[in-house]
C-alpha cells in the first residue's frame, strides 16, 4: 500500500448554472513532502465548512485503481490524479477491504478511517455533468475520509502501513451500501448494529443508522 499522489488546492469561485459557487474541489498534485495537520494539509482548504472539512473529514483519500474504470466510462475526459477532489490518491486501499476505525501510518503521520465520501453537487460542477453525483454514488467507488491522530509529513511514494484494525470490521463499502439500501437483510441488520458501535464513525452516521433500525423495529 502506498501514496501515489498528494493533492491540494484552495477555494476558488466558479460559475455554475448562472451563479457563482465557491469550491475547494479543485486539487492538483504537489511535489515533495507536505505537512499534514489536524484539519487538512498545508496548502489545502475547504470552501463550505458546514459540510466539508473538520476533524472527521480532515483528509480525503481516493483509490488510484478506480481511475481506469472512470476513464472507460467518461471517454475523452482528462482525469489527472486529484480529479475527484482527493487529497491522497492511494494504491492498495479498497473500500471493501478498509474498515471504519482502521488506523494507518502514512509518512510520519497517523490517520484513522472515519467515513465514505457522499458526493454533493460540486462533483457535478467539477466534471461538468449533471449525472455525476448519481453515477458516483451508484458506482460504490466513493473513496473515504481520514481523521488525523498524529500530525506529520506525507509525500507521493510513501508507504501506507496498517497500525491497528477496528474490531467491529465494518468496511467503508458496507457503510455506503447500507446508506443506499431501502431494506436490510438479517445479515445487514447485524452489520448496522456493529456500525453503531464504531467510535470512529461520526455521531451523525451512527444516529442515522440507529434511526433506521428503530424504524425497521430492530432497536439498537
């Protein structure tokens, strides 16, 4: 497992459907080593802190393995690393194999997986496609967020090492699948129960799943 690219960007004003939108989704690869702090990388900022950024969304990672699939689906579109707004383009970290709460060492920093990425309209803005939000979520190629448990420096080519695996074993992909599912199988109900016990999963997510269980009559 390793970092393929480190990408940063500052918010900019972009015209979108007749109005001006401030967005930090435009990220570009940077050379050398970059300091990773509690809330973001040096040289990187989020535009709307009500839905982006914060300790639970300090760093967004996206698997490089997804890029060939997108290039096939979006023929003719340039897709450099950072295109999905990710800070870290990774290799060997798939949503189905990485669990919420897993702890990793990247360079001299330590990171904890917190949640999948749910796309907003700014992804459509970035790609210039109204269908991009729905397409992205349906693909299950969401990437995921990290919180920063130890600040440090990271750079392209750094190894990504697993320090500790969360005992609840709820994969990033499980969270996305359970979020979009209209009904839960018995096995999925059990996964949801485990998800509510993952301390690294933000409170908003745990409350959402608790409410879903209560509505379905399963309790918590």
